[in-house]
């Protein structure tokens, strides 16, 4: 059970934001505040620590990026369950998987990548707002965490947006960063669906798991600011290794 959120004013030569971060992180790691615990309001917490809200917010941003807390505008800040052997991320945040993995203290990687073109089938055409048969560029990847294959990642772009001649080594670890920085396409938002799936004969050797292993399928369409769909992504992974969370409020 969480104890009272008691803190002492911080002082010393270290930057105040770093002191706040270290202090709160220590309390979280010691289990003083369980998953779901709501932290005090920023004004109250800053006052108790005798720091400015600017220093406090910098510390909270760092804790949120590292997966310790979830901040909901106008609602509050909540503690998230952060198991060292299981990566979790807030599904509301549209950031690259590489950034999520690295922020949790792990190393993202790619075991294999292939880039090719094919005609859009009915599903892909519907997701990308085009007609069946339109050429699409496909990027398939096996993504790893600390060298272990965890994700099968399939991505579909209209060929006119993502040239199928793009060299594999030019893409890098973060496809999200490549799309925005190299292609100049700014992703405004995405609509994601979580569905059940199973490992088939094709994926079993790639993910190094038996056929029939249960998976979670994240199917996501990325949009421009004007709601134009530009990228359809399918991510398949084991729930035992990675999961999403969402803070629900009234």
C-alpha cells in the first residue's frame, strides 16, 4: 500500500531537476507508490520539494519518457507498472518503437529487413485510401530487443511516397524517424487497433517460437495533418515481452 507522499525540500549543487528526478525515481523503484497511484498536483509537489514547477516538470518529463509515470493533461500523473523484464508503453503516445525500447534501458535492433513493391490488395488499398492494384512499397523487418527477435514489422506505403528503390541500410533502426527526417513526411496522428494473432509457419523461425504461439497484432494507419493516410503498419509480438497500457479516466 502506498504511504503518504512525504518528501523533503531538495538542495545541493546538483541541478534541481536532476535532484527531483533522482528522488522520485528512487521512491518509485522502492515500491512506495504502486501502479495506478496518483501523484500530488504539480503545484503541491513543487511546493513540498521547494523547487519551481519548471524544475519539477523537467523531472516528470524524464520519468514519463522512461516509463515510470503517465501524465494526463487536466487529470493528473499516475504511476505505471515498470517490470524490468517486460517492456510497456503508453499506446496514446505516437513515438517510434526504437525510442520506446531505448528509453526503457534496452537496445533496439533489426535482425533482417526487406524492401520491395507489390500491388495493393483490398485491405491495404482501403487503409491507404487508394484503389486495389496501386503499387505499394513494403518494408518487412524482424525487430529485436537486446538482440532477441521480438517483433515482426510489416509496413506499407504508396510507392509514390516511399520509393521501392530505397536502400535497406538507408532506413536505419527507426522507420518513424526515416519517414519524417529523410522523406520529409510529418505524421500528425495515427489510428491503432489491437487484435489477436498466432505464429504461423512463416513467422515461427523468424521469432524463434513454436507455431501457434499467441501474438498481439497492432494494426496502425498513420495520417498527415489533413487526414491523408500515408503509412499502414502491422506489428506482431508476444505479449509476454511487450504490452501497451492506457490510463483511463472519467
